[in-house]
C-alpha cells in the first residue's frame, strides 16, 4: 500500500474532511454511486486542468473517473432541499488535481444531468460544464444500471450505459480507493480565475462492484483518450449527505 503522508507540501489523503465547512452555501446528497476509474499518465491530463493546478498522483499515476449517481435534494443557504427540481440522475467525468497550497481536489470535465434548470444554473452561475441529458437509474436487487444520452443542441450520440453488480463491503479501502473517493474540494475556474470550493460529508460507505456492462463515449467527449481497457477500479456507495462551503480565493494558504 502506498504511503498517504504529505510530500512536497501536499495535504494527506484523509477519510474525513480536510477542513470544516462552517457555513454551508449548498447542501445535497449523492446516492447510489458507481465509481469507475482508469489510471493514466499525469501528462495526459495536465493540459485539461485549471491554471495553478497540476495532476494529483499516486505511485506516479493519476486517474480519470466516470461517476454515475443520483443527486438528491439540492438546497441553498440552509433551506430545505428541493424534492423534484433538486433530485435527478447525474454522470460526470472528473480528474484529480492539487494546487499551490497543496489542496487536493477534483476537476470536472463534464457533468451530464437530467434537470434543465439546475444545468443552466450551474453553467451560468458557476461556469461548470453541465450538459442537459436524458438519464435514468434503475436498480433490481444487487444490480444497478445507469443510462444517459445528451439532448440537442449538443451531440445526441454522446451517451453512457453502465451496469454493475454490488459486491461485498470494503472494510479497509486501499490507498488508491482512498485517493479517488476522499476528495474534499473542487477546483474550477469561473472568469479564468481558479477557485477551490470545499465540501464535507461523512466517511464513504464503500462496496466492491463488478462491472457487467459499459458503453460510453463521455470520456472522449471530455477531451481525454478513450480508455484502453476495463476500469482499474470499480466501487459502489449507497451515498452520503454533502455540504459545500464558500469558494476560497487565496491559493497560497490552505
């Protein structure tokens, strides 16, 4: 197992939040998540990261993630979450980054979601690459299936179909499993200035998952090479409640 100790000023990977969210700007729950990850060379993703960040690596590799789940009850400023408008399937393509302050985070290359108003709000208000898509999540016993296809005026041939069987609980996550799930912030660049948006949630309840079907071209649509084989890691989680804090602008201090 790889060491998770800080190196070169990078904060450690921890199963609990790296910094508390004292006042929640945004609340939501992430439910029924499938985590698919492929190891790639850092130089592959470097051109796709925001200014002031670099690929986060473990054992000399970084990861491309394809994450499918159900967003549940988005709420603002402590208000109750919205039951219909704030609940919808989502699938995102994400990368792993670290900034000059050593803060580890994710970078979203695309986020497909099935509610138009949240998509427009995230695109216009946060400059996040949300895309309106027709999506579904279906579960039968221990098998869960995620499907999505983008609406016009985008490219309706861009789609994903993921089917996994949920396996045994993960009693002790590996170093890589911690690396790709224990993420306490988002790097994004509205108006060309890179910000860090912190989040907190309980420890992930993780399960092994067995990939039954995968047909997708979201990864290549996000500007990345097509995966050259099955995922290196497949996990499932029933989910967690999440709180986001206000963006942190000063990247010289954690």
